[in-house]
C-alpha cells in the first residue's frame, strides 16, 4: 500500500481549527529547505516555541511540528526566506483559513508597519506566495502564468476557479452534479464532488452503496444515502468531534506485535475510516499531532528504505521533473522581462536617435569646456540657462566667461551646429545604430536556449 503523500481537503478542513489556536504567536524567523519546505519559527505565550511547517514538493503538508522533529536550520537563506524574514519578523500570527474546499491554506500575519498573507497551494506542483495588504504578490516559490490565473511578483494573486464543496452542498445540487456524470458512483464522488479516491470510497461504504454502481442505475434513494453520509462527516468536522489516527502497515506473521515503531505508516486521518479497518492504528489527542507524527515517520521510513549500497543521493525523477518545470516557468518569466526591458530601452534609444546631432553637440561642448578647465557647476548653469531660453544647445553658440584660478578669464563656446555630422561625413561614417536591440535580443535568445537546455536535461 502506497503511503499518503499529500493532505486532502477534508484533512485541511480538520487542521484549520487546530492551527487557529496559535493566533497571537509572534514570528521569530523564516527558513527554506530545498526550495519546497518552508519553516516559520514562532513564539507563543501559552505554547512556547511553535514550528509551522509548509511543504509543497512531492510531499504536501502544513502543520505545527514538534521541535524535536525539526531539522537544523539550513545554511545561507535564499532570497525567498530573506524576504519573509524582512516582512514577518516580529509579526503576529493572525489566523489561518481554507480557501473554499480546495487544498489551499491562507495564513495571515499582522505587524505595525505592514501586513502579510502567505498562501500555501498544496496541490499540483505546489507553491507558496507572499502577498501584501492589497493582495499583490510580493514573491512566490514558483511563477505561474496560465490563461486561467497568474501568480507572479507584482500581479494580483488569483485563486484557482471555485469548486463545489461536498460538505455543504444541498441535496438538489448534489443530485444535479451526480446526474451530470456518465461513470459510476465512486468515481463521480471523487471527481465531480471533489472528495478524492479514499473519501469517495468511505462515503460509499458508510452509505451502504456499491461503489461501482453506474450513475444511470442510481435512484433518489441512493443519492439520499450518499448525501446523508456526507452530512454526517461534515457535522463531525464542524463540531470538532474527531478521533485522529495514524495507520500503519500490518506486520507479517513472523514479526513481534509489540514492535509498533518499526511499522511503516500508510495514512493519517481526522477520524477512523471504514476503508482502513483491519490496519493497525495509533490514536492521538489532536489531528495536528497525528499529522506531525505521520510525516516525521514517513520521512524516517523513506530514509530507512534506501539500500545499503545506494549512493548518497539517489535520483528522484518525479521531483527532478517538477524542479525543471519550475525552472522553465522562471525562464519564461525572464523572457517576458527581457521583452519588456527591450521595449523600454528601444523607446529611449529612438528618442535619443531622433536628437542625436543635438546630443552629440552638447557632449562635444561639455568636453571642450572641461578641456578649458571650466568647472562642472558653470557648465550646469550654462545648460540650464540655455534650456530656459528654449535654446537646448542649438543656434550659433553663446559664450560664457569664467574666471580661472590665475585671475584671467577664458571664453568657451559650443561648437557650431552640424560639426559632428560633418566629422562623420569626412570619415565616411554612418549614424550609430539604435541601441536596445541586439543586446536585448541576445539576452532573450539566451533564455530561450536555457529553456531548451532545461528540457533536454
């Protein structure tokens, strides 16, 4: 049996209430491990040291951890951790909520000078985004640019499209969604009602409905039984009537039943499940404690499963693919940045190009003045006076006299208009090309090549 790697929407619904008990705790410091595990160290008057863990890699979880389960702080913090330290140090933890029935948790932090929201996306590729008070993304672990939504620095954060919440759906809406399916009951509950495979099977079992019953064969009585089972689960979550369990692999006949710590863990749930009946389980006083113990043991189990002769770091292809996909998204974002920068530089260059002779005359005049030891202050006054007269360096040239250190005055004049043009014609030169083109195109091309290289890797 494959162990659970991600918390479900029902799991998060049970966790939110317990995590809310740490409201008022002050953030001490933020850490980031391996680009996908965020640790927030907090201090709480009632609970002491609180370690909030948010992981969005292959494993997706969010919970408060026992300090003995937390690894030592990593080395030099990356930019994302530095940003969080700057925004969150000394801030109060103001609460956490689940976005609709999605696997998204929103953490609120308040500080006198600024408030910050952390959005943890515990689905798909996973992501953590830091938002300012206006909902604008300050930074995120991954950049997302899709037709449906964007998560990128400087953009307003956009949640995924709303999905039906099976825990508060009315019977009529429930029946309507079920009727829209062309498959069996359990698959419809898992996909159309967003329950996921395990809890879809659990609802069928509690309702006494055969899982593979075709939707075409299901009648109102079947729907009533399923909806009632859902309502009972929802009522239990809302009331806090939970009995958290960590489920373990059963031991074979030769193992000692007392050696429970050696059993690999396979699941963690807020209450006992009929679908897990027959598996050994350990009860906990809180679901948060159960989740913490489960993922701590899961990590320990994974480390213990490595062959003795395995290299220090075995390739994890799924994790590597996800990492390379994140890199590609970042490179696409870089290309867009290059294109915007190129357009800005091109506009500046065209403006400069349109007044090239004037700019060249001004620079030549300034160089000439400096050769005659005219102070920078005097040069600035001359240019400002010319600008006020609407001259801007054009015309037959106006002289200025400035006293030198030896008491003599020296006259400097701007060179006649067109001398730069004449010099270029004598040398057979052409006007310089507009900048902001080849360089920016080269940077963009480099980013495109980087994407191709990343895909090949």
